[in-house]
C-alpha cells in the first residue's frame, strides 16, 4: 500500500470515522525519520525540546531560532507525517501581527505544515489572524507548560465543574476561531471525552484519557531516555536510556583494552604501497 502525506482533511476524516489519530514529538532528522517509519500520523516539534534536548527546567526560555532550527531538521526526516511546529513563549502573545509573522516562519523557513499555540478565549484574535493568513493552527488547552508560573506548577486542569466548563467554552471558541485540532493536556478523562464529543474538530490527548480523538507523547518519555520528570500519563514502551549507557560503557572498556577497533573495523593498504611508505619514513629518520 502506497503511503500518502497526511493532511488536515485526513485528520478530519479520521475524526468523522472514529479512527484514532497518533502523534509523537521529534526534534531532529533521525528522530523524525524513525517516527515517520512507524507510520505515526503527526509529528510535533514541541518546545519540550528545551527540557529533553537542552536541559532547561521549563519550556519558557526556548527561542524562535531554536525552534526553527529543530523544525528544519525534522522536516528533512519526515515525508508522510503532518508536521506541527510549537510556537515558543512570547512568539505569539505580544500582538496578532507579530504572531502571524512568526507563525509564517514555521511554514516558510522550517517546512512545517502548521503551528501550535497555547491558550483559550484570550487567544482567539491571534488565532483568527494566523488562520486568515493561510496558516493552520492547532490549539492547546488544559495544562499549558508556557503558563506554569500562572498555573502554580504542573497541575491537572478542569477538575471542578466550573473549570471543566471553562475548558469547554475555550475549546468551542478555538474551534470557531479556525483551529483544525486541539491538544488537551492533563485533563480528567471524562471532561476531555465530553468536550471531544461536542467538537467537530479532532482532539489530541496527553494525559487526557482515551476519549480524545488522538494521543500524543514525547519522544524521550516513550523511550525511557529522560529521567528528570516522568508524568503519570506517560507509558514507557522501551527503556533505551540504560541500554544506551551500557553501549557507551562497553565502547569505553574495549577502547581502553585496545579491543576496538578490531581488524574488521579498519582499512587495508596495498602491501607494496605500504612498504614504500615505511621505507620513506625510515629514510626520513
């Protein structure tokens, strides 16, 4: 079966047919290549790269230039997945005009198919401006990592009737503003499921239960390669971190013992050429 590039219509049809959507993050060429080979529908170049790739304590310090750099690498590695570039903190909050310019850079300079930004009804004018410029926008509600200072840390959102209603109102507003999909992060499963049923556009959950139209996880979390923080909603499908360390350690031991490189890892030289070279070295003293 010939694979085709995923697009917004593909995602919308999956929603309508109740076919789950899959999404993973990736931050470089190799990672994107592997995710694409697994036939994942969507790749998010998340500002989570600030934590898993750069060692920062949060996503807040990540810059536009850093995001574009990683997006370009991912775009080279993925041929079929629908690509989403995460707009970093203060790249879209200052003004709709600046948001449009920065969003456009993700498509024009970095090869993304769309952008993602955080926030509810307060972001409607910005989303409308970006969409009117011809740039697809994915929303992000619930736990919004760029706002952890305001939220008081990484906390579950929508746990009361009032806050759950606020999430619904925000989701409906984002849909009306033109978002093609919305990520729900760290939201009670029943709340995310109820909102997903009310929306015509797909929802992608991360810590939001199986009632969303799709699921997303972070590349390094799913592979057991990031040990600073492991949210409850993460399932590790592999634990590559210890295996990678073991491989590095074995290389070190073999190099110290001069067991590596072995003959099969080296290149040969014509014996007559080698003899001529050694004679010349000896003659030089």
